[in-house]
C-alpha cells in the first residue's frame, strides 16, 4: 500500500489555478522531493496532503485512508512541518511538546519529549519559552513537534529554512532514519544542495503541473538547477 496516493488534484483560488491536475504516489521507505519556483504549487500540494486545505477536485489516500472522510485518522499518521511552526509562543519548548504528547495520547511522553529534543540539539533549551528562541531554534522545535508521535509519513515544507549546517545535518539524519524504518517523506525545498542529498526521487512542479520526475543520481542537482533557471 503506498504511503501517499493522490490522483488528479486541482486547487483553485478564485481565478487562480494553484494546482492543475497533479497525481503522485509515494511509497513507504522513500523520500520524495518537490521542487519548483515560487508560486509553483508546492505548499498547496503539501497542505492538501496534510488535511489543512481541501482540493477543488481530486482524490487523496494516505496509508489506505481516504480524505476528507478519514482526515482525523490520517492526522495521527502524518507529521507536518509547514510555514507556521504550530507552537505557542508563551509556552516553553517542553510545554509545547507536552501539549502535543497529550493530544496524541503518547505513553512515556517525558522520555519521548527528551529524545526528540536531544535529536534536534535542543536538550538544554527545554525550559525556555518559544518567543525567546531564535528563528532556527524555533524551526528545530517545529521539527521535533512533527516527529514526536512517530508518524509514518512526514510532510515537510521547506524544513531546512533557518537551519545552520548542524541543524541541516540533524534534519538529514532524521529523514534517513524515517526512510530506514519504513516510513515515507515528502519534502519541498528551494535548496537543491540539501534536497539532492536527502531525496530518492525528485518531482518538479511548474505552474501547478507536475512537469518532470527523476530518480536521484549524479545529474539530479545540475538538472534541477537548469529547470529552475528556465522559469521567468
Ligand atoms: P513558494 O516557493 O513561494 O513557497 P509554492 O510553490 O509553495 O511557492 P503555493 O504557496 O502553493 O506555491 O502557491 C501556489 C499559487 O497559489 C500561488 O500563485 C499563490 O499565490 C496561490 N495561493 C496560495 N495560497 C493562496 C490563498 N490562500 N489564496 C489565494 N491564492 C493562493
């Protein structure tokens, strides 16, 4: 059963067609990258798969469950990093994760929270309020939140934003771990360098359409750069 199966997705905002008939399949044990220029539709696609936005037309299944009817069940299976952090500014890093741990009904919440904080290099910042954390540290905490409940599918929209080299290395290790344990990752990024290090397959969105698909290989980074430069 594929981790994600989307067929004929379109999304219209007024007169603007943000997605124009996108179909894709992501298998378990793979990390698929979505590349494309500003406004190509990457976030729209990820937000639909994350159950945050309804498509105008088309069908989505996640691990066999269908949207929109099984959205609640799907939300337990996915971890989402988006443009918003989904963190509460006035709560500490620990309190934020504890809130989500309760929401997911996690057993051994304290152990798991410590584990994800350590994996993102935040072990010594647990007691600090989110508003006191730098942009990159908030991004790390947002990633910690997304993996807290051990989701089968990670939907990552520009997760490398604001991360330093060490943060990107930690993110790369998390993605490799997710893939190695049979999970799936769908990742949008503007960093061809970061993307080509972590994805096993690349999709290229151009004005709402899937224009191009390529398995990872030596030529991937160069080809992506060429595609991105072709756009006005
Ligand atoms: P970026 O690389 O800049 O993040 P993207 O590839 O993620 O871009 P989207 O955010 O998916 O692109 O946007 C696709 C198109 O849909 C754009 O033209 C955008 O302006 C439009 N759009 C997105 N969200 C909305 C909205 N809520 N209302 C109206 N138009 C929207």
